[in-house]
C-alpha cells in the first residue's frame, strides 16, 4: 500500500464514521502483518539458500580434487591445536600430540615427527588408530607428485593417499610438498585414509611466523649437521642464531648437540635460536 492509498482510505473512512475507521484500521493492520510474514519467509529462505551453498561448495571441491580438499578451501582447524612448521609453511595439529614418539622409526602414539635423529629400523608393529605427520626440508626419495594445487596462493604438489598393510593393520599415507619453500609434510594414519586427508588439509602459509628448521644430515653431506651451515639456514629464514658450545666425548667438533626452541616451533622473525655445538678440543 502506497502513501496515496493510505490517505485516500482515511478520507473515505472519516466520512463514513467511527465504525468504518475501526474497520479500516483492522484491514491496514492485517495487510502489514501479511507483509511482515512474507518478509520473514524471504529472509529465512535466503539463509537456507546461503547455508546450502556453503555446504555444497566444499563438497564439490572435494569431488573435483579427487577425494581430498585443496588447501584453498582448508577447513578451520580445531580450537585445541598448535602450529608446527618449517620456514613459513606450517600445519595445525592437536595440542595433545607428542613429538618424535617413535620406536625403531615407527610412531607409537599420535605424534609430530621432526629432527628425530637416526632410528634403529627394527621390526616394531604399527599400532592401530595412530596418526602422525612428518616434517622435513626435503622430499622423500619415493615422492611422486600426482597433482598440483594452491596453498594460500603458493604452489604445492600432492602425492595421493595410498594404503598398505596386512590383516592386522593397514597404514595409509600421503605427502604434500611446497617446492618454493622446500617444505614437506607426510601424514600417516592406521585409522583411515580420510584421516590422512584431514591432516594434510590443515597445511597453511604463515607470512608473519617462521618455523625453526631441523638440522639436516646425510651421508653425502655430513657437514649439513654442523653448526656453521645450520646457522646460515637460520639467518636465511630471518632468525637470529646464538652459538653455544658443549662437551660430548667422541663427537666431532662443530656437530650440533641441541637446538632451542626445538625444530618445528613457530617464531616471530628476528627471534633468537640457540644452537649448541660440540666444543673444539
């Protein structure tokens, strides 16, 4: 009803007496009530449509990505999580997860694995229902990129989740590698392949934080485990190395004994990392 309609109605009813006025007021109230009902219905319908779109979009993304969501549609991590990472690449893991809980290289409970050191690769059974994520400044020799996608605008490569095992336990694993940051995340689960995808979906790029890298070691480049090369890596990441010395009988001088804060810890650029190396004799 327009303003002109309302004025015309009031002029007519005024001429007809108070009973007509009452009738007109009732008609007007009824029309306003019907309009409010239509408005509420439209608003509710709009909310329902929006919710449907929000739910359908990630489902479509999962189908298009071959079973695991791309990081561009990363779901929010649970509240009780902590970030671990290498450089500006990080992953959110539950706070209760341990670090380097391994036996002969096999995770014994839900854990983050970084700078675990040499492992005695004995025959240790893989427990059922255990999840882990392994962080490294390199890729595994057996890594093969099945697809590429974007994590916060940064190109990443994904090796699809694969499962192996026997009648006792099946272990599923998948890897994401970020070439420009030289950061690798390998998730494993003896619970289900879906858990691997959910773990890897929480990788993110954190420009205002930097993860303490692990000291590298390999037979072809044993010096990479030494303090001098490691401090160069810290400096390149924007961290400030502080070299301390300690005694370790039988160890090679300059070899790294400890790093604090521990590798994987996310720090503000410019923060100090204490590196303890074997003292010269």
